C-alpha cells in the first residue's frame, strides 16, 4: 500500500514537472519590451542598452543586401530628413557632431535612438537635443522594409551638405596614369 502511494506521488510529481515546462511552439517568440525611453544618451540605461543588441540582430548594411552605397544613401536619407525637420521647426543642427546608434523596426520606424555629442561638436543642451530627437523619431520612417529588426551605429555632422556623397565622386575614367 505504501509502495502504491509512493508510486502515485512520484508519477504526480513527474507530470507536474512536465506540465510546467515550456513547450516548443510554432509561434514566433516575442522578446520582452524594454523599459527604455525612445531617445537616450549613450552610457545611460547600460543593462537595457546591451540587450538591444540581442533584439536588433540585423544591421543596416545587411538589410541593404550588403550594398554599401545603398546603406549609405539610406543613412543619409535619415540625416537629411533630420536636418529638414530641424529647419521646419526652428531647431538648427548646424555645428552638431554626434555619434548615433539607431534601432529600427522591420517597417523602417525607429524604436530607439541613442546618441553622444562628439568633443568637437557645437555645445548644445542635451535635454533640448533629446527632445528634438524624440520628436523626430516619432515622425520618421526609413524607406526600407526588412524581415527583422535592425540597427546602425554611425556618426553625423550638420549641415549634411558638408558630407561627401557617392554621387559627388568622380567617375572612373579607366586606368589612372601616374
């Protein structure tokens, strides 16, 4: 009788363990949302920031099919749009030099943007710049659709007309003589 009760307890424990286990499903696993503001300074929110790299495994270059010219043009599209938006609302970005880490959703909307003013940048109030970036992020969509979330770490300087474009480079005229 005791053996039978013991066996029933063991079987019940095994079933309760199996019941509590995660079962594989065909559903896409959804990563938990992070408690991050959409815009923040690099160096803030260290723990959550590092987990962004697990959720945003694609990079801009790879979603542009490894075409550096296309990736550069997409990056410049965002910077040009940023500058235009600043002019539209009366917030000049001229003289600002910044490191940007941008995290996009699959549809090209920006989920997170972190930044750090470079030492040779025009001095600007970080609260005002954060407010500008927050407003921009809520309105902007990169003209690109991807199969996964993606990111890019890059630099920006304003005005953007000072940044050489690939279309500004002279065309290769054949062999160069030295």
